[in-house]
């Protein structure tokens, strides 16, 4: 063996030995992997990769940025339990909640559905010791608070949130884009609340993408303590509490929902169901049932099975293209009460109402004061045996918020004693005519389709120029910024109000 060959062999042996030394941690085939000594709770490795190339060294990080300390607040002499908006327990539904990037406040942005936020205090407190809950708030542009959700008490004895009288209340909100203080007098406004307070449920803005900002929240010994705390907060953070800004709505793009070309002309007569059956879970083919309090039933009236809708909704499960004409006929009777909505709705859109929850109050009137439903379209509210209220949601361009136009119509038709034959006929071009037992109750005359740029949360197309007229054409109510949908839809709803519907059919106009 020559010296050159011997040198090559020795070099190979050294390389193999070094390679084996670098991989002593790799288990042999068919042998279990030995668990390494644990120094943390990190998961154990099941495979150790072979490093073929050393990674490039990572540059040492520069000095870590230091978080700017919060301003100090002088709260001496203030008796209060302040809720920690960053670390406290906050529950919510259909909202996006978090500390704003724009300033020292909690931002609550509403989504579709029944919106609310619950603040749960770290420690309970008695009304006698802390008789006030106060907070600093700001509403976004064009916002109002959904007055159907209210503030609800949460207590160790009386529980909650609960809709019983004395366990909920409201305040008068200010919507001018600036910051304001809201105060609740617990003994006066929540007289039925018993035991230590452990939380409170807040209402929220009544449009999708609406914002409620809260800078501070707490329980206070006195109104003087509230004023002192607000002054101390303003001294530390006042320069950061900016007004809400008006969004640029000039280039709003129309959002078109999923549309069908026409209605299915099937007849829904409820005869295939059982007497006293709950309406929840039944198959209505082209119609859908939306649960509110889930009290609606199929009932027998004079040998016919009918839908008794109360605090729930039934609606055609689809939206029809703009320009389509139709005739909807059905038999109807009503309990006729003025405190909460009961009736039908036509030609409302899809936005803000993806679940089509027509039983839900739209915030235009409060509970017990005629609560109205549907975010758009036209509603017919049966208030008394021969009296109806017809309303259309609108966007109030001057006040920059949602509102409505309406008219009260006294009729010669009794809607309470016996079933009445209702017909709603949309010619597809400019007029909807509503009749009862061949008597014209009213007409809706519409034109000027398009988006309403200023309407926050509304991006679909509406017939903006809309009028409610009587049988002779006399104008009863009108708006040039109406939220009367370009698209066709139909539904029935009761909100703590019984309605009875039978023999539903929608026929398309060709």
C-alpha cells in the first residue's frame, strides 16, 4: 500500500468518525426516541432534522422599544370602583371589542345580529355603597343607540340580564361626535335589582359597523366623585380624546345581495303540520322561520290549521331581482295591540339582517312604545281592530341617522274578529298597492333607485324617492332618502304581539 492511498483511507475514516459524532442524538432505526430532559413544557421532538448547512447568524436585535408609560392620574379623594377596560372581563355578542389604536379608549364596533356588551366587575358592590355607574363615551358618525337592548343589571340575587321591569333602563345619548358622560342612578333606574352588582350589559349602536367608544367606566359613591374622576381623566388624557370623524361616503359602491329571478308560487297553508306544534324545526319549503322567543305555534281555528306568530318571524327565503312584479295574497287576523309590532313587511333588503330576523326591533321605537321591525322596506303594523300604522325606514340626511316616515290609517276593515283577505301587488315599476277584502288601504309609490351615500351601514340599492298615499293618491308621508329596497321580499312578524296567517301564495307578474 502506497503512502498516498494510506493518506486517503485515513482521511475518510476521520470524516466518517466526525460525521457520526455530529449525529449521536439521532436514534437508530426501529428504536424508540428517547425523551430529552425537560426544562419547559414544550412538546418533545419526534424527529431531529439533520442540519446540512449552518444558518446565517441572526443580527443582534437593537435595543427593544420601550412602551410609553401611561400618564399618571390624581384620583385622591375619589371613592369609586373603576373597571379596567384593558384587562377586565368583557363579554359580547355580534360586536368587535378592543382597545383602539387611535387613542386611550375601548372601541365597540357592531356586526350583524343582536348586539350587546357585558362588563363584569372584579368585585361586587352594593347599591347603598356605590349608587351610581358612570362612563365616558363617544358615538361615531350617524350613530344612535339601539333602544331595544337597554342597560341590564347583573346581580348576585336578582340575576340578569333580565327583561323584567326594574332590571333594565336607558339614558339619553348625545350623538355629536364628541365625548360625554353617561350616568345611571342604580336605585332609581333599577329598582328591582337585588344583591351585589357583579356586572352590567350595555346597549350598542343600531347599525352595522357602528362604533361606541368608552374611555372609562366605574361604580361611584357620589355624583361629585364622578365629576372629580372625569376631571382627573381629562387632565391626563384629554388631549387624546379626539372627536369621531365623518367617513367619506362619496364613492360608495352598491352591494348587491344574492338574487333570484322570481318567487316560487307554491301555496303554504300549514295543513301538513300538527295542531299545537311549535313552528320551530318545521319544513316550510320556500319559507323560513326565524326564532325570537320561540313561542309561535301551528293552531286550529275553525277547523283550519294556521300559523300563530308571536315574537318570531316567517319570511320568504329569498330576495328577488329589481324590477320584478308580484302579487302576494294571504289570510290574516291580528291581536291588534299598540305596544309592540305585529304585522307584515315587504321589499326589505339583506344588509344588517342576514338572518332575516324580522322579530327584532329596529330601534326606531322603543319596546312597549310600538317597537318597529325591519331595517328597510315597508312595514304594516296592526294597532287596533280597524287601525294600522304604515312606515318606511329612511336615512335622515339632516340629523345623519336612521329614522322613518309613517302614517296612521283608520280603515273600515275589522282585522281582529275574523280572517281578512290581504293582497299586496307590486307592479315592478313604481307602485305597490295593499288591499284588504278588496278595499285599498294604501299605496307605496317609488322611484329614484340607487345607494344613499350618507347612510352608514347601508350599501344596497333603494328607491330613495318614496311616498305613502291613500286610495285616491293623496300623499300621507314621503321621503327622498327612503330605505325602500330595489329588491323584492316578504315576511310576517310579531313582537310580543300575536298574528295569525294562512293560505300564503306569491304569484309572479310576467
